[in-house]
């Protein structure tokens, strides 16, 4: 088994070598060509006979993914034959070098050699639809499924160990007055501006009384550069996702101050969104895709399937990393480092179909509104509180929870269909509450903001 030789390699070559493989696997590879259809390991998901007229308009689509745990439902739907089960026999999941490449590829579309949709941080589908991150080139998109919750966190360099930097920071002045001691501000990184990772680290700093725009330097840096900086002491913090936290702690580069699962249990994370022109032209194929993703999400959440999940994702065609790097987060096991107690809770790791509140898969409109409200909070894109009504209208266009509902109904997942488009009031670790019915009250309640 490849698994065995990888384990042996880990033991003999040590975790540093494993880490460098992870670096390559995560960001260095060119987009790989992956086989389409079910793999031989598939339990031969039996095709569901489609009623006459229900056949998808096309069996083909190209979906981008980034090799992090968020992409699992797309890869599993292909590899375990769930796309094929619903008639989508020509799905290609295509590894993207980074978020900017995914964005550029979706503006081209598969006809031009790009992708039709795929995995996104939020609110990228909104920013692409509005032309905000595509040089004014508006490419309307639809948000269709939430792929995952949790699985992200904030790593701190080993240099900052022993300073009480956790979910709650013992003494915020250690970070605010960093320059007095170090000759430069505390430096933090995310991989793409104005999306999830940026929001998580901003929220965490601000909840601890640290202004992410003024008290520190916060910037977009590619993961390998960030990890190198954390190792050599020029970078202090990294808003990141599995499997990076495992590597950062195991390789003694730093520690985890917090998991996003601790900041906001069962928070919205990444989504499947597809070009609106593709969905409008292929509504039946879209629902077939959704059914395949939903079934994959249910499969991913079964603890009995996690070992196979790790084996598939870590493989050469996908993440191309040693399997043990993925085993811990998929068991909900996190060594936090810096003397913090380790976390061992399946429900604090990545979850794909259901979580401790309700549906993971269903794209709640209230969560889209949080991402857009948080964008207003930080003054991104020049948005102001007065824009909130317009932004809500945008949600009604871009969020296609109606298609999710229809697909779930048709596939028989009726017990798991939420009754509301809002998940209701959300509560963060510092007690802050977001009531989707009153986003302005949320903005008013925040102490650190740009509005
Ligand atoms: Ca993420």
C-alpha cells in the first residue's frame, strides 16, 4: 500500500521532509489532469434511472478546487461515483494553483480553457459577479452549496510562544506594542484579501482589542512564504486551514492560537459556486451536480469513511501529500502547541453535511449577509452601511438556495432541508451577536471597525 510506504517515509525521513512535501502538494503543483468518473475503489454507486425528460442537459462541467479539506465533497463526488450516479459522467475536478488562478479561470470559463465554477472563499462569487476582483469584468455567478464548516484556524510563530496568545489574548499590548520591542509591527498573513481567512484573523484580533488595520501589519502572502517567514522569525501569524495547522505544530514552526471552530462554532466556510450562464443553460445538470455533492458530503461525515477519505485526498491526483498529515484533522484532533491542551473532538474538525446547529450543505442567505456585512465593517470595496439594502438584493440574485432545496427534495434528503433561509442569530466567542434581521445593529455593536 502507498499508505505504508508513506508512513515508513515519515518515520525515516522525519516530519520536516513531510512538511516540504506538503508545501509542494499544497501550492506548487500545476493544475493536474484528473481522471473523470468513478475510481475502481468506488462501491459502484448504481445509476438512478432518470425519468424521461429528467436527463441532464449536459454531462460535462469543469470545477476548480484548492487542495485543502474544503474541496473534499467535490473530489469525493467524482471519485466515489456520486456525480455519475446522477448522470454527470463527465465532471472534471481541476486543481487550481491558488485563489487568483481560480478567479482568472472562472472568468474565462471552460470553453476558453478555464473552469465553469468550483470552490470559493466568501464572498468571492459576489466579488466576481460584481467585477470587483476581475478588473470590472462582471461574471455573474450562483452560490449553490456550502462545502464545509470549520477546518480553519490561526497559527502563531514559535517566536511568540509563551506570551499568552490564545483564543483570548492575555495581554493585547504584547501585540499592540510589538514594534517597541522588535522594531517592527506584529506581522500577520492570509492568502487572499477580503475573504474568509482575512475575516477570521481580523475578527480574532478585533475581538481581542487589536485593530488589524492600525496596530499590526496584515497582508496577503502565499502559504510557503508565510511558513518560511514564521520559521525564520519575520512573520508572526497566519490565518490558515487544514492541513496546514498540523504541519505548523508538528514541524515546530509555531502553534495554533485558536481554531475557527472555537471562534464561531459551525461557522460558514467555503462554497460551491458556478457561473450563472452555465446554471441557467443547464438547470437539470446543476441539480444533478448538487445531488452528487450532497451525497458526497453525507459520505464524508461518516466517521467510518474518514480513513478512505484521507487515502483519496492525499493521493497523487489530488493533494499529493503523506496521508498522516490529514488523519489528525479528520479525526478532530489538533495539537495546539504552546502548552495548550490538545483538542480531540470530531465535531471541532471539518464537517460537511450536518453540524451541531443544522445543515452545513444548505447555503443560508443569512451567512452570505454576514460576509457582506463584515465587508462593510472593514470598509472593503468602498461599501458603506447604506449599501446593505442593495447587498441584500444581491444575495437574492446570487444565492440559489432554491436550487439546493429542489435538488435535496428530489434526491430524498427531505429530513435535512432547513425551513428558513436564515440560520438566525449567530454568537461569536467574545459574546458578539449577529442578527441577520438587523445587520446595522451588529455594526453598531462593534468597537473596532472602519464605519
Ligand atoms: Ca478556508
